[in-house]
């Protein structure tokens, strides 16, 4: 991680937040904002060639 200090700092911050109970709930906020259910990561991988190509490598 020394090559990416900003990522390491972000992961440390997330660890602290999650350790204190943050990000623990599930909401419907994204669905409400979109007006439809959110797509899944699987859907993105299967339907977007720019994503699918690196994922298959």
C-alpha cells in the first residue's frame, strides 16, 4: 500500500467508521433516488464491454 497512500488512508478511515458501527444499515435511498431498483455488480459485468473485458483477463 505504500505506493498508494491515499488508498491506505481511505481504508483506515473506513475501518474506523465500520468499527464504530457506521455503514451498518440497509436503506432504500438509492432506489428512491433512481426511481427503480439498483443494478448489481453482476449486471454491470455482464452488460458493459469496457468492464467485462478487464474482468475476463
